[in-house]
């Protein structure tokens, strides 16, 4: 059935109503907030996250509009051939000079589960091909884990490390790592949906320094 009226469907009407009260409350709590946001764009971090609807970083981190610059895709990938994320990094890190770059994976990730299951159909299959390749590389390590949930978590964490490494190879990131006036820090995070908690993922920084991906 086609909705021919100009008013939104009830479920969407609720969202619009909530938007109006949110905007009024924000303006009441912090008068001029929207004027300020209109005048400046100075995020403290770029977060590369998954599309998963259960991961809402603004709320989880308690940040205000304007603090985090997001780039989201299935399984939080930084693919060298992906102009969308390249453009985001050029703008956020090269132009806005955000001081932190965070790749954030999460528990129960559908993209990670599909990769583990060898899903290769359609656009999703094409998109997660690099994660399937990662499964091929670390298969023995994953198979050593008895529980499927543990494999999903281990792969999600390994994927974060891989995606940070990919980000480090991007010219926009390399330029910032060389820019002593505007230092950039890179981080790997893992968000646990079951607890709403973010954890640091350990990164092989020394290995990356030896490879020249990070300054020594
Ligand atoms: Zn996900």
C-alpha cells in the first residue's frame, strides 16, 4: 500500500516528534548549541564503526553533537579501494585535523559472523571478502577456541587490528603521523553489546613502528 498523504507513517511520526523535543531540550540545556555547531566543526575523534543498530556511540560515550565524526560500514572495514572511507579520512583527519582515529568493532557482529560462516553471496559477500581472507589466515587460532561466541569475538578483535593497519597505510593518516604540529593517535576498540562497554584492543605498535607504519 502506498502512503500518498504528506504526513509520515505513525512510527516515523514518533521519530519526528522525538526530534522536536530533543532539539528543544538541547537548546534549553545549552542555549546557542546549534549556532555553535553551525559555526564550527572540530571533532575530537573519527570513529570507524559498524552499522549495527545496537551500537550507539554518542550515547555510549556520553558525547555531545559535534564531538565524534563517524564513518560506518558493515564490520567496520578500512578497505584501501573504498573511496568513501578515504574521503572521510581526508576530510576528518586532513582538513578538520581530529586528534584521534578509532576503529571500533563489536560483539555479536553480523558481518563477522557471516565471514566466519564463509558467506560470499551478493554485495555483502563481496564487502566482507577481506574478513573471509583474514579467517583463512588465522583459521587455526580460531579453531582452537571451542565456543562459537569466542571465535566471533576473537575474529572481531583481529579485524580491528587489521583495519587499523589498513588505515595507517592511507596517505591522509600518514600525513598526520608526520605532522608534529597536529599529532594523531590511533586506537582499536571493541564494544561489548552485552554490557554497553568499550574496551581497548591491544595494537602491535612496536611491529608497526619497525614496518614504518607508525613513527618510532
Ligand atoms: Zn557489526
